[in-house]
C-alpha cells in the first residue's frame, strides 16, 4: 500500500527541532564514571533524521537554532556537507549554548544518555523564525516531540504545524520523548496529544505512546483508535528488537521484524529507523517496504559507534533486506 505526497514540492522533508552534539564513549562496556574519552558527532534526534534522509538521497532542510560558538559552527557545517539545507538554521544572539549528549555503553543492552540541556539554544527557536515560504516548499514537516518541551520552541513548532496544514505539507510527528526535558508526564501528554491530533503520520515506541496517552499500559489498538478520530492516517509503533507495526486508517496493519546484528549500542535505532522509513515512503516503495527499510537501517546503526555518522546509504539497506529474505 502506497502513501502519497504532493510531488510538486521541492523539498522532500524539512525537520524542526534540535541539532546538538553527541559525545559517544570510546571505551565500551564501562560505566561513564570510568570512561575517559569520547568521540564527537552531530546529534539531536531531528538532526540525525535529517542527516540520515539526506544521505539516502532525499532533499532535506532544517529549521532550528544554533549556538553562536564553535559547536554551533561545527553542526552547521557538518549538516550542510551531509546535504542538508541549513539556510533556515538561525544563530542564537543571546549566548545560549549547544545541547550535549554523553553516551554510556555499559553493555550492548545497557546504554544510557546523560544530557546537558539547560537553557540550550535549540529551545529558544522563536515562532518568528519559522518561515512559511520555506516550509511550504516541503512534502513533509518532521516534528520532534522534544521541541515541544519549552517555550518559545514550543510555539515555534505549533506555528510550523499550522503552516504545514495550511500549505499541504504532511506533518510527521516523531514522538522522541526525553523525560529530563519535561516537568511532568501530564505536561508532555497535553502537548503530545495536541500535535498528534494534527499529524498525518506518527512514529514512536510503545512506551512513548503510553506517555502521550498518560497511561501505563495502553494497547496498540487503543492508541490507533484514538488517533484515527483526528488527522492521522498512518501510525507506526516500534517494539524494539521485537519489530514494528504500521497501522493505516484503511484498517490495514503491517508488521516488520527487526534484523539481527551484532549490537554495539542501542541508541541511534529510532532516528535511523525514521530516516529510512520516510525515505522509502517518499520514494513510493509502499508501507510494508518502508517498515523494512526502517528496521534494516536501525540494525546497521546499532552495530556502529555513532547515530549521525553511521547512517547508511540506500545500497547498504537494500543489501541487508535482500540478504535476509
Ligand atoms: N537490538 C536490536 N537489533 C536490531 N535492530 C534493532 C534493535 N533494537 C532496535 N532495533 C530496530 O530499531 C527499531 C527502533 O528501535 P526502538 O528501540 O523501538 O526505538 P527507539 O530507538 O526510538 O527507542 C526497531 O523497530 C527495530 O527494527
Ligand atoms: O537526540 C538526542 O539528543 C541524542 C541523539 O543524538 C542520540 O544519538 C540518541 O539518543 C539517538 O537515539 P534514538 O533517538 O533512539 O535514535
């Protein structure tokens, strides 16, 4: 089953939200207290998705705010060289800093992230910095849930969503729930529901949908039942290594298994999944195939050290899918 986009649009995808720095532990299988060296990469979920999609060949842009310092300049340059249009990444003028994510790899199954995100530049993106003329050129607006955590970024995203709806741009909501950015689950649930109700496509993990619904144990069927009362017509629910599902409003349900690999760390799975899933969907490969693309891309990235730098090209994903039929 295919998903259709407005093919007259110049950009395939414009992401909005944070572009930050990941500092990934070089020493594996160690707690962070004992980790002495880290490698620097561009990070931040929507930046990772933008980079992944650009690497696959989509025409991608980004709306966000960068610190006016060495880290901000590193991020802009890396993204531009990866093929992302950075013309709408504004530079903060008030001394706000870049968000940092230190990663800990205690074992392949036990990974965690320590975030430094106090007063970060990305959450200071203002509504006036979201340009309708730019956004209307895209097939997709990709919204990251974390950008809803604080004002003025929250209002900037809400403005982008309403401009997208006015201009025939599909809203894709990547739930991207990061607890430390929020005051409470109640608060998250309010803003997640507000954007979810206006989104065409949602992508999230089982747990993230429970946060959105402010419940402990929702079922996939309950979630999609609620979402289909509003704008959504495609809901992707990821179940980690157990695989993922896509529910279409037509009633069709698609399932994909994950691709076993030698896992180095688990982070990066979600962002690589989203970038390859959206790539396949935009290229008209159909929902079933898009799930496979997402899963194969995630499998490749969890076997590597980074999230952004490790994003695969289309041939690698196609090769893995062909090898495992
Ligand atoms: N250990 C793993 N090995 C291979 N693929 C994995 C593994 N963990 C996750 N994946 C793939 O990545 C996708 C997203 O992972 P998940 O953990 O659900 O999301 P997130 O990283 O956003 O929490 C899964 O649907 C699966 O295809
Ligand atoms: O999103 C962040 O700020 C951190 C990411 O850059 C990091 O690479 C990561 O957590 C990716 O994990 P995923 O969202 O599960 O793909």
